[in-house]
């Protein structure tokens, strides 16, 4: 279980498998994290950061 402090941090998930991004994003959301972004490539990640 993550502390409330950690739940306020931004998370950027990067992977070229959309299913993996969805799965990990869902797990984090269920864990109470709200500031989650995903990217399918390094280029997308840099743009999102």
C-alpha cells in the first residue's frame, strides 16, 4: 500500500505494448494513484514529460 505522499506524485509509464500500459495503469489507479500518463515510445514520453 502506497503512502498518501507517493499517491500525489506524477507517474509516466512507457512501453510499446498497449496492453501492458493498460494493465499497469489500472493497477496503479486501483492503488489510489491519480496522476498517471502513458506513452508508447520514447518520443511520446519526452513530449508527455
